[in-house]
C-alpha cells in the first residue's frame, strides 16, 4: 500500500504527521510493536530533518507484506559530506543552539540504527534523498 | 477466535439502553458498537475507564458490584476506604464519624487505602534511582491506564513500574496482620470501597499478580448513600471505635493529580483524563517527547476525585482532601504507620508485580500480509464514506466502519449517506435499506415505538413544517 505526504520546511508544528499516520497503519496490520517503534523513530527523524533543513519535501511510503520502504526527497541545501553527517555527534548546529538542547548530531545515526537498509544521496544546493527499508520480521 | 483477557465491571442494561451512540463516541479504545439498538462492549478492547458510563444519558451503563450483605459471611469484616470517600463529605463530617458509621453498618475494622503509601513511596524512590529501568517509568497506580497501555501502547508495557498499588499493599498488610491473630483466609473479608470500575476489574482479574488480596468491592456511590442516610437520621451518639493513626500529607493527596509526581526527583509529569493520556503516550511512543523520568497517568479528570462512582464534585473533593492533608495529617517522614511497621519485611518481599504482558488490540486480524489486504479494503471503504463520523452506522467513526467492513463484520450499507445514494441509484431497494436500519437500531424500536406510535406526530410535524416554510416564503416576498 502506497502513501504520500508533503512536508513544508519550517513547519515544526506539523512535524511528525507522516510518522504518526504510518504508525497507526502498522499497528493495525499487527506489525510487532518493537518494529513499529524502529520505523516510527527513523521516519520521524527523517521527517523532522526536512522540516528543519529543507524548503520542502515529499515522503513516499510503501507498506508491503514483509517490509516498509520509505523515500524522503527534499529540495534544500543538501548534505556536503554524508559520511561526516552520519557520525554520531556531528552537527551543523551552532554551539548556542546546542546549548539549548537541539542539534545533538544524532539524527542520521538514529535513522541508521533503526533501519535495515539505508541510502542517502545528496546534491549540495539542490536537495537530499533518503530511502530506507525496515523488515517486519526480526532477522535471527 | 479472540481470547478473553479481562474481567469487566461495566455492564449495559439492555432494557434501559436506547442505542444513542454517546458511549460509543467517547470510548478511547473504540470498544463499543450499536447493534440492534443496543450498545455492545467488546471485552478485549474495553479498559474499564468508565467514560461510557459517564456519557450515558439514560444511566443504562452500570458498574457491577458485590452484594453488601456478602460482608456478613466473614468473621473479620474490613472496610478498605480510599481518601476520596472521606473527601465527598463536607468538612463538618470528621473522619472518625465516618469510621464509626462504617462499624455500625457491619464492619469491624476500617483501614484507609493510603496507609500503605509511605512504604510504596520509598520503594518507588529506589526504583526510580535504578538506571537499568527504561524511561520514562510509568506508575502502575491506575488500573485503567495499565490496561490501556497493554492494549494500545504495547511497546510501553515495560515502562510500567512493577510495584503494587497502595490498595494491594494495604490489603496485604491487613491480611497478614489478621493471620497473626490466627484468622484464616476464609474468615477474612476485605472490602474495598471503589471510586471506579477499573479498580473492580483489577481486583477480579488482576494484572501482574495471581490473586488480589482484596475479597470484594462496594461501589462508592452505594457506600455514600448508606453513610449519608445515617448522618441524615441525626443520631447523636455513635459507637466509639479505635482511632487510626492519621496519614501523612503526601498519602492523603496520593490519589489526586500530582499526588505521586510531586514526590520524586527528576522530570516527573502528572497527566489526567484518558484522552489526554493517550495524546501524551502517542508522543512518548514516537520518541517525540524524551528525557522524562516519571509519568503519573490517571484515567479520570482530577484522578480519583473524578472517579465515575464519586458522588461529589471532583473539584470540591480535591479541595476537601487538600484541606484535610493540611489539618489532619501527621508529619511526612515520621515513619510508617503501625500496621505497616508490624508487617514491613513481609510487605517488602511482596511489593513487586510480575512481568506485564502486552495485549495489543486486534484491528485487522492475521499476519501482516493478510492484514495488509484487509487494510486496502478498509482504505477503499474509507474513500467512499462521508467522513462525518456521525455514528449512525453503529460504529464510532467512518474509519471504524471501514475497518469493520474489511474485517467482514460491517457493511457499507450501514452508512446512511451511502444507502441513500444507493437507493437513488436503485442499487439498493428500500426494503433492503430498511433491513440494514433495523440491524443497527433494532427492529422493535424502529417498527413499533419510533414509527407506529409516533407516526401521527410525524405527520403533524410535517404539516407544521410546511406551514412554517410557507409563512417564511410569504414574509420574504413581502420584504422583497
């Protein structure tokens, strides 16, 4: 089942709408709660990244029998050095913003931690595409 | 086949229910449907919060209780009363008077539920200090909340503190104390005066323990009436009973909102009213809100002061208890009460709850693959429905009807809007449409009571309506 959401940059008051909707659906189709949690945390982080950094973006989610695929594409400044951005604690936030408790540099690492497959492509000055997959069965 | 998990204390009186949908619309777990003119509660979804009872305009939902005379089966008849019982009476009615009246009604021991709070508070402090527990820790106090988390937030079940609520601790202490005097369990009757349905359900089918130490329950409204009648009778002298040691300030306030949260270090929040709790837990579950240490969550607005069986106004009950805490309490940190001290090591051993199991709500049955197919049907149905959430189909909202359709237990024809359209398109004949109507609202009601008996009113009304429209038309012509 395919779902689409549009996200406006800077619209913090509505951030999380897509992940909440997806959470509701996953619960309804009896996906184990620990997996729902991983998906929601990853999707929420990615959604908030668009709100916080980009001008606008779209989220496409495909729920299948055994997994969920998500693609988040935004139009925004892009990420210059993805590898660096993936490091825990790396943040573009100024020290002042960090003092207020924001920009801890855990966004992308948190997405990686909670997904089974993760791809990030970015063109500085144009935008970023984040796609990930989470399987419903925990791999043993 | 769904397994039945819980005992429930809420019952629909079939001869009283008018199938009006009020209860269905406020139910936080979507447990109610109206079928054949009656509200039906799905046992596996119900968490006994009592919102349905509160919303019922004809008092057709009741809380089952034990027959009062059952207390006389026991040699030791203990009334276990929560602070909110006393909070319902005006200040002029002192605690010892209420205790005396309970003796006159047949009890031979009266203990306040909050007697065990001091021991619990200490245990909670230790529990909170232990970093190995997940955060936020959620209090196990309100049984409706514990069940809500089991069914709606299964991922948060491990956040519930595995400590018994004050009710169980105090009941255990009483039982142990009586055992010491040689009393056997079949001689001991501990009766809890409950402010809500959830506590009854928790006693009849406990979560996290094998058996409740409480023998039975008496609804607070019943007890209120009994006590009030004695007071009103104006008897001058009441029997003199041994006075219990006063409770600590925090113990008296424990069942009020912030009663727990105010006592602990760190970020502790208190949230009351079940819909507020659901909103908050959604955010906690998404990790949208983080770094909270402790959550005190209560199903009722103003917590137990707002319990469905509490007679008094919840704000006045709160005021009364706060005053009592200032006047009648003993110092905090003045040690446990004698009942607790005498049984301290036994209670400490039995303070814990067993691991709680999640009991996720079944929305669309089957493995994700099957459920996904049903979900697609549900989505398709939802696109056809008017999104009015009027409840006339007998389900709480268009979304619920769509889900019921996908599950094979509902039909798109239940929607008034759709069935009108289908009739117009001549897909559905009026008889079929009427049949569906009867299924939701009950054939008896529609055929006899509402239609035949009121038919002449209906004709009269239509005539009046036409006249009104006509005079309005004339009026507007004149103005025009």
